[in-house]
């Protein structure tokens, strides 16, 4: 199967350095595999979407020389598809309505914490709403060994998560009628034929849920690679919420070389004078790093 990768920014503000690292990693991985690189605008979270931010992000990617191989996809234009998938899952009995408020869930988790048990959704509405109005839709996860999802991450190594004890039944449609990230991203990746997902390690915890949902829908599971996130001086993930500033589109090479260093690419001290020269060197350095990582994983197995 031909390689198909993607970069999926949320338009909550302009592209910043942390997002550039993820974009560059996904771009280099696609180019190193002679594959296709797509862009998806994840704009279904209406309250967090900033008008004009998506267009600004696409313009910035263009100024940095990262051009998608196909027209961008906008999640806000795919809501009918998400409805279809939720209906498909409802027909199988895998999803159920949940009437719990955030406070009720928080209170139950605090109670569980007091009993030294795992902080996961306790399944309050699994067997009915108990007179409460439906607020969200949750996907029922299995119990026992069937709940344990294990996968090999191309950067982070072998990962394992017990959905039953660590997560619980998770939301596919939120109480505010917004589509949950888990459903949208699985639907989008499957429909686009994505074979490789390269993104920040802050999303590593979501991967087991997405793999389980892929299995429920009978769609392929892509290969995953989660790169280290960029943090600020306080050690927090660099984001719009933690004061990340917009990239300077007048100096793309400076930011790209800093991103390459964050990705631990061995490119020497050369100063590149063109985007093409940088990308040629960075693609070769990425391929070499991935080869070393694969050999290291093989020697440990």
C-alpha cells in the first residue's frame, strides 16, 4: 500500500513552533517514504475555532514550503459522515447515551480515587439513563484482556493501555453537541486512506482509543509515530494557551532548522540558503534517524 500521511492542525490560532515540529515531522516522513502528504483542518470544535486561523495556517505552511499533495480537507464539511458512523455504531449496540454531568463524573472519580481505584469513567449510564436526559454518546469498551490495547510506536516504542481501567467508555459526541476528537479523527483517517500518522506525543494517550474504534468500524490501523512535544520554560506543552507566538513567515529557514534540532536530526552546522536545500538534507537525516531507531528496536526485541 502506498504511503499516505497527514498534518491535522486545529485552527485555534496561528501556527506556532510546537505545531511546526509536528508538521515538519509528518512532512519528512512522507517524503522519506516517497509518499503523499495531506493537510486536514480540524475545525469541528466550534467554540475553540478562531475565524481566519485556518487560512492563516495554510498560508504559513505554503510560505514554509510544505505544500499538500491534495486539496485540504475541512472537518466542518464532514459532519454528515460522522452522523453515519455514529448511527452505524448505535445499530450494533456499541454506543449508548450518557446523562452524566461533568460534576457528577468528577465526584464519582474523586470517590474512586479515595478508594485507590483507577480514575476512569465508571459506566454510570451503561445500563440506562436512570431518569436523566441524554447528554452525550459513549462507546462501550470491553472488559478484561480484550480491553488491553498494545501497539508499537515508531518513536516511543511499545505502548499499552487498558481501556477498561484507565479510560472507561469514552465520548464520541459531546454534551454540547460537538463531535469528539476520537470519532472525527478515526473517520477522517480511514476515509482518506491514511497509512502513517506522525504527530505530537501529547496525543499518544488517545491512540489506544482510536485503535479500538478502528477495530469496531472494521477499518485499517495506521502506523503511529509520536514526536516529543515542545515545552516552554515552565515545562508546559507549548500551545496558544501557554503563550506560544506565531511563526515569523519572513524567516522560515531559521524556524525549520530549530525544528530539525528538536527532532534530533543530525544535519551538522550548515546554514541553508534555500528551502529545497534544507528539505533535501532534512529528509535524508530523517530517513537515517528512522533507520537507526528501527535497528535499535530490532536489537532490543
